[in-house]
C-alpha cells in the first residue's frame, strides 16, 4: 500500500486526473484536470493531490487545497475529495490519506487543517472537531471541521 503525491510523482498525473474525475462526477472534469496539471512544478505548497495504490490498483484519493468551494475562504488548507473504493472501506485506508495531508500541511507550516462534509462521526475519529456551517455557491451548506496540527 502506498500513497502517491502527484506533485512528487508527475508520471501518475493522467491516472490521477482520470480517477478523480470518475469518483467526483459532480465536479466539472476540467477542474480536476486543470488543478492537477498546475500543481506539478508549483512553488506553492498547495494544492496537493494524492492517490492510494496497492499492487498497481488505485483504491482511493484525496486532495489538499486552498478552498473546497465553500464560503469560509479565511480558512485553509482543506482536505477534499477523500474517497476509498467501497470494497476497501472499513480498513482505515482513509486515515492513511488524511495522515499524509496532515503531514504535508504541517510541513508547510500550517497550524490547522479543515474539511467540509455532511458525514457525522467519521472525521472526529481522526482529530477533527466541528466548528460551524459553511455555504456552497450552488446553494447548499456543509459542516466544517478543523484539526489542529
């Protein structure tokens, strides 16, 4: 099992783009393509895009970004697009991606990490605390969580 940073391993770029697009179809495909393409070679610590791979098969993904399409633009960085294949859930694989994002955010000298979600009870297991609601451009709202690094 390994976590691959696309920024550090640009040879995975096309696979990562395709995977994110297939798992997050509510987001315009060009957004992932453009963002992942431009993270490579960037001097900024954000964004980061990760894929979780085992024996050549991608089992999950996540991102570390400046804003997750949410009103609280004063908060960053954000974990986004966390996904684990259904047949691999229940093995704490999501925590591997969360931990990698935490390490990279801490290394970039951020003091907190945020996420927006409708899930209750999952992220709390990994040190996240609910801090309030945020609002999306498409008229919905989500819970915002914070984790001190």
